[in-house]
């Protein structure tokens, strides 16, 4: 362990350590970030939701997109598993179905970054998944 | 570094630990390992969340799930359901007491909605035993800023402009205190942190030290830089083992990281901190007593002046601040005086931590902006009175504060308003009383404490408080006279007027404020020998309602002193002269024929 | 010095910055009542804990009342010492204090001489409201050979604690427990006998109530005087004659030597003798010892123990036995005058008047309480019979005289009996700080140099400073002398010796402020240090009035050596007039 000798040392260390509490800070003010919920019920896990979630977390970080990725229960769209809900700050949430890693990548690049719509949106009469 | 997907924050405050929260941590970790998730989900033992009523608490981040009353055996379900399947465990969620529905996001809890956390910002958020988590939260940035960008005068100016006032009770402007200490020249000066929290039911300082010890260390170093001191001392009561443990860890880590010690941030500034233990005498929270106790002398106050800023520890200029005051300092330096002084009221800036206790639903620790009303605190954050009973009074300022009533509920809380209302801020205790509390007994209860805790140095406090207590005791037994009420007030006024230190100068407050606000209750005790709230046992009498009594004789047989007479199958009668009020008859009666009045 | 102007009771006064309201008021002739506050001006002894709160006054613009004893004057301050708010507060506080104080004034040994009683009178307290149901703080009584502690009467003024800790550095007394139960006593509430107490009696000298008093031996003395089979003789210490008159309304500093002798004779003592005789004897022994050690030292003996320390003061002896046992071979081995007197009385004098030792009762009148303990030490007993049977304090003698219906003021001046009543001026000054060493120098100089002193007074050895030093020219040999009164001051000199830094050849130590004239058995000074100064003057006046002023010229001392002892430090003298010291240091075991 190196000692902190200067303020620059501290700032550098702070940057490195930021991830330690990032998740908690974002959770406290999630509304300011892109919020992604991954449907992780049994059917979701079976259809690869876990891998999608891992991919999202990694990819978002690599691309410097501040986002909060959480998991949620069955979204009620078993037919379209894995499903994810994406909510950009100040916008209505949108649910995507049949999300694999490739699709996830597309959602990040097109919808999250550019605001372009992507195929696979599950429309209307869905219920917000917050409350199962 | 492992990138965790979720954090499980488990409260490691003294309260939750007493309910086995450390075992919850172990079980959670074990379950995670069983599922091979230990690298994806992090379990963190944090400081206090404040919502002690509902402990142990487990908060899941980032989805803000707030689990209450978590038992170790609940761990399995949390991991299997919530973590793996993403299904929140509804039975463990906090329920809104009004709407009776589970709240899934802690941000929607009334308890937290109105709070602004400055002193408590890291409590329940970081692992207090890990300096890196503190650094990740911009820890020691304020100290770095002071040492590299600010002169000591700048620091003092910033604190002065922030309007920060001492959170230990007195409300003395912190910046001014620092300025006085900085101007007194000496070969050695000291920064002293007063962690001798002694008010019954108060635990804000303990929570800060348990939950965010580095904030206090950082602030003390900042203060040291500002006043020209190289040594810091934390006077902490030995009854706070967990806070002591975490402070020791924090001090070691800060030294290891070079945040305490020589040439901090390459500046020409050395600072180190040591702990001093108190034996738990209430009066040692008074700064001169505290200093004497640290010097190994009897813990009792001396007359000020000289103030500690002139002649303090070992006769050297010393600046004494309370834990919560210090905890607010780093944020002020980082965010600036102008950020801080926009919060609060005209003369009381920032936030204040209160310990809610008594007949209130949400017992716990809260931090609200100065100027929040008592009503907001009691009814919104505190969730109202327990059991839907009627609010009667709230005692603020610890044992020597005053009892405020319904008419004060909309008073914005700040230093000056509370004093004007006949109470005080104190260290932030808030004890809520309902219709079942007898105000004479309440006054007596607080006097019990001050009589016990008086150091005995000055006569009014040593003897006067004892006499007050004796009078109150007589009144609660129905032996008081109208003359006694006059004497009670005179004695209280003289004790306030003549006592040496803050303890005696405020100890009669509960008596005076109840005399002012609840004189009728005193009169009822003295004139009618009745206790309207039904709390004073000696004034209660047992009666038999003749209509309900079937003459089964069960009560008469149960009475240990033969106070109940009556023929079989006829209504019985209790001789109140003989009755010792043990209640045995009432327990035995199957016909609800016996009442207390 | 910076000055501040303020108004007290509508009168303008200018005082030096740092003056308390209490002192400023006195300048205006306003006597604010004080109880715990005590100041022995000129001696650096001050007690101002600000605890009793009797002296409170109203200061304009201040939220609460201010204790005048410990609040400094500030520019433009407006003080009212007798507003109704103040008077009510003062009375109420006094009622508080009295409500926790026993009401047995009729039989209390302090009655009539009690600061608390006087305050109750001054404040016109006529009843204690609620006394009938007021709890009292009670403690066990503590009896010791010298003092009695009745803490039920303690009002927490802390004067005793200050004397014991700050002035004497004995540390036997400190506050214990807290709140209503708080009082002052030895640690862990042990008996004073088990503590490091030296019995100096300064706690008793300053106690404003009957909480600390001497162990009273007047009953024993009355019994002895009424026993026809006993011959009862009395010795009086030098400091007694300079203070006894105060108990009878005489001005402090009035010498009552002759009247005291007359009173003692009328009380029925068979012989009235003078401790001063034994003081002359002490000089012969101690002076010879000093010269012996000096001569060895000057001839190059590195083993010889210097400085030599005086050993007349029994509290001082207790102090070094407790605190510096490793240095117990440094003080002179000469017994104190009280004990030399007892030893000679029960041998030489008993033989002379043909009375058996057991039938001779020796009473001493001392300004001291430690003398009571000293008289009981085993090494001063022969077959269990003490050389000095009982020691009375000056105060106890006054009580006896009053009980005997004697009016001291109108008694004739009478002379001490011979042979043990003859003394020199050198012996008289044993009563003041610096006196013993001055007496020793007078004799040692003449014996060492063989020359007559041109001037007998050594002004450089006199005064009231805590520690004094002087160098006396012994015919070309400079002799360095140190003097300390108060055990705290003695401690400093001892620490120097221990560290090998002491420059002195001889040191005189007295435990009490001003020496024996300020002893724990003297009439109470009620914190007026001018009384001590007046007594000192009286002692020096007595010295000046004496025809013989050097111990070695006392004809009865010369005769004693010729007839009985041989010469100073002879084997017989060694046996009867010298002693040895013990290691009395102790560890406190907490069970």
C-alpha cells in the first residue's frame, strides 16, 4: 500500500475506488441515470438473462454510460424472454423482448446513446414491472 | 477489482447488532457462497440507518429495497428470491403504517423523505471499517483542499460564513470558536472531540462514530490546521465499545494512508489523534469537566473564563467540538459555506440530527434541515403517536430541556426558537409523550437523572436538585401543598440562576416548563389528589362496580391485606385505606367489576 | 497595569484588570458574603472553586447570577450585590446547604466559631422549608490520633482539599462520589489513618464547619489533673503564647506568655514548664549534628549526608516517611522539642522530684495536631508509658481555661517554673518559619568559629516567601541555608536533593504556613492572613525582649549537660534525645 502523499494521490485513489460505492450512489439517485431492469425469473435465467445482465453492466461501463442495472422478477412476458426495461432520465420506460447480447448491444448503441428506436419493443398494455 | 452487481448493506450500528445483525451478515455471505455469488454480490456492514425501530435493517443497492426486522434465517430467502430470482421478499419490506402497504423503494418511505443527511451522509452507506469506501465518497478531499488551497484564516472564514453552530447543545458559532483558539498563541494546542454523549436516549454521536468515523478524524485535522494544533483527542465514553473499535481502526488506517501523521498532503502540517476514555459521567460532556477528566482529575466543571480556547487541556489552548459538529465540517469545506448556509433558518444553518424516542411510531435517528417543524418531525418522519393516542408533549434537549406542547408543534426547530419556547436544542434528544404520560412524573423522571448525574461541586445543583426531586415525589404521592408549588418554582429559578455549569443551569427546565404548560396537572395532584393521566400509582384507587360484581369472593380471597369485604353473592367493597394497590383483585376478577380511578 | 472602571451598588470603582468583583467590592467597603472562598493573602494560598454560590451578585446584561469570588471585573460592568433577586438566591442556596447539614450546633465543637453558623446568622435564616422530609447525606465517622472527620457536616467548600493537595501536596483528601452524596475524604473512602495524611491539620485549620476537627484530649487532661496520685506537668510550645489571646478577644499578635502560665497554674498543673527549654536543647543536639556533618564534609568526606534537614515538625517527619523513605537518613536524628521535653521530664526531672515515671503526667500545649500523633509513637514510649502523655492544641487549652471560669485578660503575668521553664530567645523563634535554622545558626556559628556574633538577628532567614535561601559566612566558609514552609514547598527542595541538585548544607522545613504560628491547632484565622503576620511579629518581639538569645547560653541547659547528659551527642543524649525514622510509604490495594 502506498501512502497518500499529495492531493493528486488522493484524487487518483478516489477515481480508482469510485466503483466501490458507485452502485450505492446511483441507487440513491437512480432517476438521474439510465435505469435498466432485467427480468430474472426462472424463465428469464433459463433463457440467458443472467448473461445479458452481465453483458449490460460491462458494456455500459466500458462505454462510459452512467446507468443503474437491476434485476427484477418475472415481467409477465415469458414468451419474449429475456426481457429488459429501459428508462432514460425524464422519459417513459420501454420494455424490450428477446434480448440477447447482440440485441443488448444494439439497445445501448441506438436507443440509449442516440434515442433511436430498436426492434423488439413490447408495446402497450404491459404493466410496469416494479411491483410484482 | 471485482465489479459487484449488487450490494447488500447491513446495518452494523449498536442497536441492530444487538439484534444479531452481524449474524445476518454471516448468513448472507454463507448463502452467497452456497450459490457461488460471492464475487457478484457484496455484503457490507455499514453504520446506522437511523430507523432503529425496525432493525436489523438490510438495504439492497442499487434497487433501494429496504428490508426490516431481518433475522439471520431470512438470509436464504433474500438471496434465493431477491438476488437470484429478482423477486423482493414482501414480508420483510417496510410497511407504510397508514396505507398498510409494502414500500419497495426506501426513497418512498416517509421516514426518509424529509431528511437531508449531512452529518449522517455516510451512515448506512459505507463500510466504516474501510477507509477506501470513505475515500470513494470524497473522503479527505476537504482536508486536502484546506492544506493545499486554503490558509488557516480561509478555513475559519469558510466555517464562520457557513453559520455552523455547535451541535452539542450550546449552539456556539463554531467558526468563532476556532478563531478564538487560533488567536491564542501557544507552543502546543489541542483539538478535542467531545464524544461523551450522555443524554438518556441520545445516540447521534455514537451513530456518527460507528458509521462514519473518518469524517470526524478529517474534520479534527481541518480544525487542527485552522487553529494551529497538531494533536487531537477524542474523549469518548467507555460504554461505546463499537464506536471505540471503529475509531481505532479508522485512526490506524488514516495513519497508514498518510492522512494523519507528519507532512499530510506534503503540506507543512502534522496532525495525530488519540482516544481518551470517559467513565460515563454526564457532566463530563461539559467542556471544562471533560478536560479535567482527560487530565486525570475529577470530572467536574470550573468557572469560565478561562475558556478552553485560552486554557484548556494541560493548560494549553484547546478547541472542543462535538462529534456532530465535526461531522458537518468536511462537507462544508467541499461544497462551500454558501451551499451550507442556504439550508436552515436565519440564525441556525444546516441540519440537525435528532434521536426520536418515547411514544412515537418511528423511534430512531433522523437528520432534518433546521427550521423543520416539530409537527413534521413527529407526524411525518416519526410516523405519529404510538397506538393512535393523543399527543401531549415533546421534550427536546435531553434531560435538561423543556416540555413543549401542542401549541409549539408548528414552531420551526432551531436554536433560538426552542429557547424562546422554554426548551433548548441540547444535543438533539426528542422524547414524545402521549395522553398517558403524567407531566409531574415526567419532570420527576428527568430530575431523577440530573440528581444522579450532578457532580456535586456547587450547592444549588448538588442539594437543590435533590430537594426539587423530593418535592416532585411528594406531589406525585398526593402529599404536595400549594406552598410547595410556589417553592418548586422559586427553587427552580434559583438553581438556574446560581448553578456553576450548564447542567445545573438547565436541570430545572423540565420542572419549569411543565409548571408553565401543565399547571392544571400539578393542581390536580395537589388539590384533588388525582393524577389525570393515571400514571401516579399512589393517587390511584381500586373500586368495585357494584352492578358488575356477582359476589364470587375471588377478589377478597386474592387480596393479601384483607382490604375487600362483602357477603357471598353480594357486591363487594374495597377499603382504600387498607388497599396496597397491588392489583391482585383486578387480575382475579372475571366480571370486569374492578376498576382503577 | 491595565485598569477597568465599573459600578458596584451604584458606586464607581477603578480596579486593576483581573480583579474579581468580590475584591473590587471590598475596596468600596462592600463585604459580599463568601463561604467556600478563602484567600490567605501573601502566602499564595487561595481557594476559589466557585462552588457554594453564596457570593452571587447580579451583573447587568448577564443571564444568570455571577459568583463574585471568581468573576473578573470588566470595563463598564454594572454590579448589584443586594438586589432582591440576589438576596432571594443567596438565602435559597443557604437553605439548600443547611437542609443537608446536621442541626446539632449546641454540641458541635465548632459552635461559636463556625463560618457556616455565622453565615446563617448573617443571612437571617430562621427555618429550612421542607426540612422534615429532606434527605440528608450521611457518612461514617472517622477517628484518628489527631483529627476527626464528620462528613455529615461537609459542605463541599473544598478548602481542605486545596490545602492538602495544592499547598501540602499530600494528596490525602479529594472529592469522592458525586451529586448529593459527594464529600471530601481519602480515596475509596478509606480511613484517614490509612491514607498518606501527615496530620498537619491544615484541613482542620480551614474547615468552615465542624466536619474536620481535632481529636479532643481535654477530658483526659481533666482526669489527670483531678487524680491526686499524679504529678501533672505541662509544657507550652512557643507559638501558643502568640495566639492564645485571640481566643479571649485580644488583638492578634498579643503575647500572653505570663497570663498563660498563670492560667495553667490555676488549672492545677503542678509545674508549668516551657517547650522552649527543649528547643534550646534541640539546638544543642541538632546544631552539634550539623557541625559534625559539616566538618566531615569540609574535610572531604563524600559519604556524609548533606544537607541536613530539621526534624522538629512532626507532620514533616510523617511526610518524608510517607513520600521520601529512601531519604530517611538525611534529616537530623534529633527528636522534636516536645519529645525531648517529655524524655528529660520523665528521667532527669522525675528523678529530681523523686516521682516515679508512671506517676508523672506530661501534658503539652501545642499549636499543632500532628503533635498528638507524635506523642503516641511507639519509639517515644518506655514500657508502654509515653514520654508525653497528652498533647492539647491551643484551641483546647482555651476551652479548658474558659471552662475553669478564668478570665485570661485579667490574670497576672507569672513566670515558668524552674528548671525546665528557662529558655532563650533562640527557642522562642522556633514558632515561626526560619526560626529553627536561625537559632541553630546563632549557636553553630559561635561554636564553629569561637567568635561572638556581632548581630544576633539574621534578617535574611526571615520572611513569608514560600522558599527562601541564604548564605551565611562561617568565618570564610559559606554555609548555604534553605527554608521552606508548607510541604509542597518542602517537596520541591526534596526533589532537588533526590536529583543531586541541592546546593544547601542545611534546610529547615515547617509544614504549616508561616511555621507553627499557622499550625493546625491554633485559633482559627478565618482566612485572614494578617493574623499570621501579627503572630510572627509577636514571636520576634518575645525574642528581642529576652536577655539570653542563644541556646548554648541557657544556664539550665548547661546545667543539664553537666548534671545528666554529659555533652551533646553523648551516648545518653543519643538514647534520650535522638530517634530514627521509618519507611511508611504504602501501596493502596483495591480489593
